[in-house]
């Protein structure tokens, strides 16, 4: 399984790197999580430089994709070279998730037609202007498309992907590992409550 986290210039570290950390709690040989970038290196909104682990083209063949957020997302959606590659993303064969302003990317790709979305408060008017209903909640999913709003909702996307690909036990274990000491059960249960209504019935039983 390959999970790609799309990470662009001006990316938000919390969005890309928290998801990366939670997803990498899965320790099976066939599980690979990469930071997928349009260039060999990208710099975050706070100056953190990271190197490309996979290309955008490789992300288009991944089993699951998270579209990360950042301060330059409006520039990203106007970049024809990037958007033409991302048009190869296909929710009929991939799990597609978007964090905060990543919802704007999905909207511009036409993936949120008749699907409401979650996003951050700054991005909300842009997503609304793109014709998408924005929900006042941290997570929503329909079928193979999920969105999350707020930097610290990124673990919901990671848990949703793990639950879909590895089951709820694996998602609960990953969340429990990263949760604050003394709050692990409460933190894990709250996260599962947020994602469980949007899981297929075969994976939806709370752990």
C-alpha cells in the first residue's frame, strides 16, 4: 500500500507531518507513506525544508492520497502543470483525502460536486465560492473522498485511511500511540467517533 501526502510550497507542517507520523505507525512490509511534492524540495510556511519522497505522478497511482494544506494553495490551483497531473487522481480506485485548503484543490478538480466538505476558516470562503457547501465540523467523508478542517484534525484523515485499508483495530492502535499520556483512551475514542459514521459498515464497529 502506498499513501502519498501531497505537499506544496508554503505547506503547513502540522497538516503534512502529523498525518505522516500517524500513518507510519503501521509497520507492515507493504505499507509505504511518502511526502509527494512537485519539486525536489519544498519550504513550509515557517521555513521548514523537506525533500521529495515521491512525485505527483507517483501519487496519482497510490492507493490513498492526502492533499495537504498551505499558504499558497490558491497559487497551486492556478498552476496548470500541477493541476493537469492531479486530474489523474481517481476516487473510483483511490482513497482521496484533503486537509484544510486541500479541499480547494479537490473542488477545482471537480471531486466535490454534490459533496459537502470540511476546511479551515481561512479557506472556507474560497471553497464556498467554488460551489461547495462547507460544514461546521472537523471531518466528513462520502465514499472514497474525505476532508478535514483545522490543523489538528489531520489525525482524523490518517485514522480514516488506516481504518479503510487496515481496519479499525489498526486505526485505534495508531491513535493510541500518538495520543497524550493520561488522555489516550479519551483521545482515541473521540477520534473514532468522528470517523466511524463515514466508514463502510464492514469497518464501522467502534473499537
